């Protein structure tokens, strides 16, 4: 029962998958959008230090009725005036002293740095997810090979058992046992096929809907060797360059600036204010007067000293202090996670390279055994069933060896990511060792 692949599937390269991931992964795109948000918030903070210029205008239709207190009384007891009045005003406010705005600009710059590190962390995570999903697909495809071989072995055994039962050599119990093993092999093969579909679905979550023929890692590919750097050296690099850790450090700086900004809310502000007003009215201020045009220019200083705000500003200071403590704990958690990620990748890399070397020996041994069984069958010394069993053992050894190689590659990738050194080039270079469109 060979692995069924749709004829319309694509021989996609890992480089193409990386390009799709950059434009399809929602987590990375969200981090990219957050960086744009931080850029604009920086502009908003700068705007708080610059002049604020506003213009206003109005026009009003008026109806005024008035009585003149004269002797003798006027001929018209209650004169009525209908007139239009309008005005326009230009206002300028230039902050001269507003410490909270200066602090807000510094805070925005720290927040921008945090967003840049968060985007870098999202890029590292995306590359890890893609590499993991890519090699999981390859491993799932490799898992179908021994399952297929097991089906062939069980089918051959069932046929032999059926002939033995028909000749009266084997009992019904032995026949049923062979049939049960065959059904179990069919079920395991179906499970392996389902696992492959699940891994392909996981990959689709990163690069979008796509049909894919899992590539094969060439046997001649030299896996990355165990780095000569000690674990402590890698841990030092992780603490200095891990982007998530650096983002948490920036978040602490932002929290500290928030404390300063809220405390500055208790301080006075000092502004330069200026205005130019032009107004016109068809009649005078009081009844019977002639209309007028007016122009007025005013320049002054505005001092504001907050005295009491119901305790709200003090509450904001206490909130900022609590947020700072939270940021400190998140920084420590990020540091521990960075060290843990580096340790896990480092130890996994060391173990997987040992397993890879052992797996290669097993592949070579089972390949020699298979060749011997095939030679013996040609000479009539072995049955086809023995050859099928040797093929199954070789398929299992090949699957395990390939998994060890994948683990070695992934561990190297994760170790680089923990230290903030992973780039798309680290994945794209693997294309030279991947054969697409083959099983």
C-alpha cells in the first residue's frame, strides 16, 4: 500500500516556504503591525513638545428687540434689528515646561526598541515553527515506510498461513492470528497516513493552504557538528542576545519611565499662548449703534499648578509602580526561559548527534542484511517472506536514522534562535541538501 500523493501537488522548496511564512503567519504579521504602532506613538510623543495651532470661526444670525428709555417716547416703541455677526480666531500654544511630555518621548523610544526586539523574537519563533513543521512532515512521511513494509510482511504471512490452513498444516487459530496481525498492520499504516496529513495541516497554519510533496534529505548531507563552545558560553550569548529577553528589558525601561511620567503629573506646566482674533458685526453692541470690524492680538504666559485631583494622580503613580514590579518579574522569567531554551537545544543537539551516528550504523547493518536475504532468495535458500522482513527492519532503521538527523538540525536551529542568531538563510541553505518530489 504505497503512500498516496495527489498528482497536482507541488515540489515546494524550503526557501519558498520561508517566503510564504513571512507573508502568511498571523503572529509575525501582528508583531510587524505592532512595530508600526510604536513608530506612530513616537511621533505622537514628539508632537507633545511642539507648538499646537488651532483656528476657529463662527457666523451667527441675530434678532434683537430693544426699548429706548427717552422722553417723549419714540415713535416706534420697540425697534427690531436683524443683523449678522462673525468672528475667526487663530490660537497658538507652545509648551515651555511640561516634564511629562519630555518623559513620554523617552518612554516612546524605549517602547519602539521593545517592539523591534519583539518583531525579531517573532521572526525567530516563526523560523523555528516552520523548520519544526517542515521536518515533522518529512518524519511523518518516513514513518509510512516501515508501516508499508509491515503491511507487506503481514500480507505475505497471511497468504502463507492461508495455504497452510488449506492444506491442513496450520490450525484455524494460527490463521486467525495471522489475519489479526495483517489487520493491525493495516491500522498502523492508516495511522501513519493520518499523522502525515496532520503534520501537513500544521504546516498550512504557518504558510497557508498548500499541497506539498515532502522532500528527502540526501544521505550525503553532513549534519551540523557539535559546537565547541561550552554550555556556559551559549548561556552567556542567550542572556546577551535573546530577543525576547531584550524586549523584556525594554519593557522594564518603559515601566520606569511611566513612573516618572505619572509623578510629573504633580508638577506645574508653563505655556506660551498667543491668539489673533478678527470679528465683525452689522450693528453695534447696543441698540441703534453702527456696526464694526475688530482685530485683536494677544500674547501671554499660562501657568498651571495642579493642587488636587481627587487622588487620581497618586493612584496613577501607584499603578505605575505595580506595573514596574510586574515588568521586573517578566524580565526575570524571560531570562530563565532564554537559559532553558539554550540548555534544551544544547543537550538535545549533543544527544541527537550520538543517536545519528548509532542510527547510521544500524542502517548500514540492516542494508547488508537485506542484501544477504535478497541474494539467498535468488539462490533459493530464503523465502520472499524473509526478504520482506529484512526490508521492514531496514525501513525502521532508516526512519530512526533520519529522525536523529532532523533532531540534530532542529537543535542547531533552536540553539541559534535562543541566542538571537537565527536567520532565514539558516533554513534556505538546507535546500541544497533536500531532494524535492521524491519519496
